[in-house]
């Protein structure tokens, strides 16, 4: 058994429960275990907070115990461990994730009001963790038997993203669809005045995408692979492509910008609108 395990952030939400179920299924595919973590903000050292602190601790213990029992019932023989951290959600989740193989968090839609992904916690964690992070909606906890859909930049392909995608497709015994979204520059004149640039641009990108996928197809010949080049903004196009998939894989650059760690506008769009579980894979 792989002892790195899949770490799951548990906060009592339906989304977190869905992430735990997803992690249990994934752990079986990886022959590993699940580590449930509830991370809460530390209370100030004052007498007035003692009762509240004890009450929250009891609630968290009950939550973790019941969640673990449900996962063991779902996947008999699955190794499930639990932990309560009081150092705060962001540092606790980042530390736990770095010791695991994968971090799973619940994800609400853009209009949500709570949970790890909404607000600063989930986005902060997803932006700095050096392990893949999967975000799961309450409606997407049980992944369908659809293909793995991976967003690919044919100009700057990331080996870590493609490796994760092909390995995941092989584990699930499903196909893989690689999507490259080409957004054309805006022209002030009408289409009747110039040749349609989409024909030449798309054919060039299709060749580049096929060249990018060729060595991975050779490494994983059991994975049926399709390449798709679409014209339009990457976020909406990937959400559309993901609608029939079982998992969406996106890359996240690990280098920091002047604004600090971030996950990028395309990932933001997909996370907020995709009902399919989304994995962010860090890469250089």
C-alpha cells in the first residue's frame, strides 16, 4: 500500500463530504488510505473561549468519526485516519497536503457562502500546495465513467499535468480528451474583408497538440486519447468539454507573481462553473 495517502479537508459541509467520498474511491484505485483533517482557527487564550473551544472540539471529533465510518462502509478495508488541527485552516491543510499524494477539498459554486474553497482559505491552499489539489462539488462526489479531460497549452505543454492525466485515465480505465482553447485576436474589420483565420490557426494548433500527445500515447498505449482544438476563451470551453467527463485536470504554475500565489483566471473559471471534479496540478 502507498502510505502517502489522500488528505481531505473536512468542515461539515455537503461539499466536503462529497470530497471525502471521492477520495475514498480514488484511494482504492491508488491502493492507499485516506486522511481526514478538520482545521479550525485557534481561539485566543481567554477564559471566555474555553467552553466554545471544547464544544467545537467535540463537534469536530464527532464529525470526523462519523465521516470515517461512512468511508469504511463505502469501501470496506479502506484505511482512514483522522486529525484535528488548531493552527488554522490554511497552514494545517498545506502542511498535511505536502505529506500526502493528493489533497481533496469541497467546492461550492461562485454564489456559495461557506466552505474551504469559498473565500480565501481554499484558494490560498490551492495556490501554494506543491501537490495536486482536487475540488469536488456536492453534486460531483461520485465521478461518472467519463474520460479524463485535460487542458493543454500546445505552445508550452507541462509534463507534470500530462503525466497525472494519463496515469489517472489508466487507473480508471477510461479515455483521455486533451483540449486546447485557441482565442483569436480581435479584428476591427468584418469577416468579409479578410480570410477567416480560424482555418489556418486551428490546423497548426492541431498538429502541435498531436505532437505533444504522441510520446504520452506511446507510454500509455492502453489509454484511448482524443485531441480537441476549440476556438474561444479557455475557461468556458473547458467547462463545456468537461460536462461529459469524469475528471478535469488543469495545470497551475508554481512560480510566484508580484501579487503572490494564485491559480490563474482559467482555473478560476473552471472551478466556479464545472460540476465535474477539478484537479489542479502544480508545475514549473
